[in-house]
C-alpha cells in the first residue's frame, strides 16, 4: 500500500497548483501517516471529529466529474484510508462496550448463589425497580453472555476486515464497498445499503460521514439495550450499609453524650495510668541506659568536642611544621632557591596553610639514606608530621558527616514523596498492577494454546474444554486462523490488558517497549504460534513480571 500511495502522491504533487490536487494530496498524506503498527490494530491516531473535518474538506471541492483518472484514483485511495480509520474507531467502541459488559457479567456471576438471600430480599423490597428486579439473575447472565458473544463476533470480523483493507497490494474497490455495507448494517440495526464498484465515490464518502456522526446515537441505543441488565448502582448496593452505620453512629453519639461525665473521668484515669506505666517502664529505663552508655555527653557537647579536637590538632600540626622548618631552614632555603631570612619570613604563613612542602622536600632527600636518617636524622619526625596531617584531614572530614547525612536524608525523602505521588495517580499500586497483568497474560496465553492446533478448543459456559464449532467459512476456510468469535474474545482480553499496561510509566521497567510488544499481539497477520513466541519473549524480557 505504501508504494501505491507514494506513486499517487508523486502524481498529485506534479499537479499541486490545482486546488483539488493539493487538498486531496494533503488529506491522503495525513490519513496514511496516522497508520502505524506501534498502536493496537483497533486504535487510530485520528479522532472522529478530525475525520469529519477531513471529509468536509473533500466534499467542499465539489468535483462531480470522475473522468479525471488522477482524481478518481486519489479518491479511491482516500476512501480506503477513511474506511480503515473508521473501522478502527468502531472496533474500539465495541471493545469498550464489551469491557464494561464483562464487569456487569462478572458481578452477576459472583452474586448468582445469593439471589434468594435475606439481605437481597430486603434491598429489593425497599429499592424495588420493577423493570430491573423482575429479571432473575440467571436470565441476566444468559442475556449478557449472549451479548458478549455478539460483540466478540463483530470485533473479530472488524479486526479481520481492517487487516484485509490494510494489506491490499492492489486496491480492491469491491472489498471497500462490501466492508462499507457491513459497517453500515452494524451501526444502523441491520439497515442495509448496497454500494459496489460502480457507485459514486462521493456518495460513499457521505455515508462514512453519516456513520461517524451516528456514534453517539449508537452508544445510546446500546445503553438502552443492556441497561436493565447492569449491576445495581453503587447507592443501591451499599445504601443499606450506609443507613445501618449511620444509625449506629447516631446511637453511639447519643450514648456518649448522655454518659459524657463518666466517659471523661474514665479517659483521665486511663491517661494517668498509661502515662505512669510508660514513664516507669519505658522512659526512665531508657534514660538510665543512655546515661550509663554515653555518660552526660549530649549531641551538642559531642559536636563542640569534635570542633575543639579539630582546632587543637590543626594548631599542633602548624607548630610541628614551623618547628621543623626552623630546624632545617638552611637546607630548605637552598632547596627553594631563596635566602634563609626570606624562607623564615614566610614560614609561619606556610605552616598555617598546612603546606607540607616544608617537610616533603627534605623528607624526600632523607629517604635516599633511610637507615642513617632514621638513626641520626629527622626521618621519624617527618613521618610523624605526616601522620598528624592525616589526623587533621580525617577530623575535618568527620565534621562534614552530619551535613552529608542531612542532605542524604532530604534527598531520599524528596524522592520517596515524588514516587508516592506518581503511584497515587495510578488506579492500582505497582504490586497489584503486576498481579493483574500476569493474570490477564495467562488468560491470553490459554486462548492461544487452545487455538495452536486443529481442531481448536474453547471453554464453554460450564467451564469445560470442548472443541470449537467449525465455522471457519467466515475466515475463507483458513483453518490456521481463529474464528471471528474467538478472535474478538482474544482482542477483548488484550484491550483489558492494555488498560493495566498503560498505567505503567517507568523507563526502568521499559514500559514503552512492553506496550509496543502487547500491541503486536492484536494484529491478525501474525499466526497463533508467532503470538505465543511473543508472549514467551515478553516473559523473559521484562523482569518485573517475574520478580516483584
């Protein structure tokens, strides 16, 4: 498709001075650039409103004649791209419907055994809704299950249609028209249209405008169809609990108010007893242990002693350097190429700056005669001065440790606060999110395993593994493909999985790459075995799925 579009774009660019060429080229380029395999098969980068604006810009050209071959070819390619994007939008609408439908179905399956419970009878008595509550739970489960199969079948059909439209090497106008007719039938309650390769393309584009404008009405019709089978609202489910807790709360407040004097006396007595116990058995023993261990030194005293030790050590080092310099003034002056008087005039300042060159130059010469210098010279004195220097530097470093600890504590606390705020923006914490992702991947892998060989298997309503019905006629008799129903169910699981994986926003966990790998599973051109290999690759590529 890319090569065909490139050839068409080149021809349109050659006639760019014509308004319709410029407009058509722009819209084709815009729609084609928004198709990418980095998104799931059911998702497009364009919104319904953007597609409607694009259609209007084409309709405003108001070109009736189709004798122009370039215009006709451009319009066919535009119609193909428009069809792909519209199919993707509708497929995502159905996936959203089945996602919410499964939540209601799961609720009723969990509460099926409690249908005749006393508490449910009380709720039905006081919050009775004839239209909803007259329907038995088992009937609700049957209806929602039937709707789930219906939606799965349509989703699978849409996914295969999207793939067929995208993979065309030579454009098939009949395929575009047939998919348009089927899409119209889905959106307008089996109302059919009959477009074919001889139909006016402008009329077909107008039909897509009608379909895009019908989204809101379609969603309302769907809600009207299934709303009686929804799980009860939050108020209906929990209002009895709220009423009970509120009544208990008011009764408790009344009893507290009427017995307030006894309660206050009891609180004071309890407080005094607790205070005495903590003081006698906790605070005083700890104070005794602290005093015996650290004597009377407080943190302030320890800090002052540390500063005093550092000052004294530094002063001793200065005196040692100055004394050593005076004893060896002649040799040091000669080494520094200066007079003895000039050397002595700067000695005090060099000692205060802890200039170890006063010692090291003479010390280096004495190392040439280590035994003689150790016995008769000042080699030992030079070593001791260096030891004192190390002691001063060490005490200076220790003096900075409290500041380093404070900075470290502030840094870690700030990092934790920011991390917690990021976590709170998610609906689930990372541990729960990881569990849900693993469970959903497990379901997806089961579907793929059941369909990896012929005949394909499935799990029926009674949780039994059975052979899947042979309805591969809808898949062009290709036994290696999943049926529409199975693929729709598989795609709905991936849609649920994406709800969790998109909440992972961490470069450390490679969340971007992880989501892109999940997106690959949605494409029908990959075989079942290839998708199983992708899941295996996901398992060993992302350690957070294995290690918590």
